[in-house]
C-alpha cells in the first residue's frame, strides 16, 4: 500500500488530468450516467474530505482557530476583495439575467470542501483552512442574500432556500470531521485504528480521481448542450481566477502570513462553492434554467485550473519576507 501511495503522490497531477478526461469521455459517450454520477458526488466527496481531515492532527486545528491573522485575511479576501471583483466581471453577462444569477451564486461563495484537498497538495495550510471552513460557510449564508440584492436586485432573494447550505455543512464538514476525529482517537489506542487511518489516507489520490470523474461525467453533457449560451460565462471564470491569484497572494503577504498560509489564502480566494450552491440554484424558478448550467460550467473550469494551480502555486508562492511583519 505504501508503494502505491508514493506512486500516486508522485504522479497525482497527471492522474487528475486523466480523471478529467475519463469523466468527459463517459459523460459525453453515455449521457444516461449523469443522474447516478451526480447522486454519487456527495458521498464520494464526503469520503475524500474524511481522508483529508484524517491527515490533519486535530491539535493543529485548535491552534489554527487561534490564528486571527490568517482568519482575518481569508475573510478579507473572500468577503471584501472577491465581491468587488465579481461585481466588475459580472457586468460581462449582466444582459442575461439567468446567466448573471448563476455567475453571482457561484463566484460569491467561497469553497469549504475540496479546496482543503487542493491546498494540502500544494503545500498550503490545510489545517488553518479547515478551521476557517465553518466560519466561511456561515459568512456566505449571511452575506449571499445581501450581495445578490445589491448586484441583481431584491426580487430574487425571496426565492432562495438556504436549507442546502445546512445540509452540505452537516454532510461535508461535520460528519467527515467527527468520523476523522473518532478514527484518530482509535488509531492512538489500537492497531486496527492505525491500519484504517493509514489505508484511508493512502487512498486520497484515488478518491480525488473518483470525485473528478463523477463531477465531470455528471455535468458535461448538460453544459455541452448549451455551450453557446454559456460561452460568455467561461471567460468570466477564467478572468476571476487570473485576478484572484495575484490579489490573494498580495493580501496574504500584507497579512504577514507564512508560505503555507499564503498558499491557503490564494486557493481559498480562487476556489468557489459550486457543489454546495448548485442545489440552491436548481430550486430557482424555471425562468432561471440556465443558472444551474452556469454553476456547473464554473465547476469544470475550476477543476482544470486547480490541477494547474497545484503545480504552479508552490513555485510562485515561496518563502519571502512578509510585508507586514512576522506571522502571529
């Protein structure tokens, strides 16, 4: 198992690209798999996050919650800088209300699930980002209706059901976190627990590959069928990432963060909460039928960008003197 785990780690970027290709081939070649693949995304993503949380010592999570400088920086990026960038970019699609709503929903909500995985792969502070996840979820639940009212008008806000946010928080954060804590406790007291922990952590790369295959296979046919209508949204998503990478890096340096903290801030600023907001958008009236596909299109673009970022960000965000003094 250890030999395989080391091989997966060395070749993970290539394996993720293969997974994206397999998902696209399956989704386009057999559109009937879309529904079962979509149903499998949440449990598989939960397993992936369980493996991720299992690799983070829980003592470090407690320390991360006391890192006020990191939390403040992450909040400033996601709820200060990101809305300004999103408002400017969303004007590109403002003429199409359904497309605008989809773009706003997905870009205004910071990711709280697989961003932790990608951050860890890139050498970022996944423990601090994990500690910030519940706060980021709460922040977007409170601010999303306000920002939608400002950017798209108040009539839409009454249509939003926040229940999927709560469901996602319980299924993708609380449940995997509790399971990981129990497993770590068992691992400290029994050989079986240690074995389970080792096997699950070693399976992270295959679980990430399976997640990528399922997400792409479940959504690519729908996106391809209306690609013409979505063409304006795709450059918006690419521009968003291109702008947020340097802005996140600069904000993190001004926050006086260390290298892992700066990488975590960059990933948090770029990665969006598409898998969580999709049920919200699906619940909107029929007039907004293009909005869910706009969310899905962002997921596909983002997954490609994440595979690129885990290779580029460690080279770009390196040890440098912080701009605001030593890390707290």
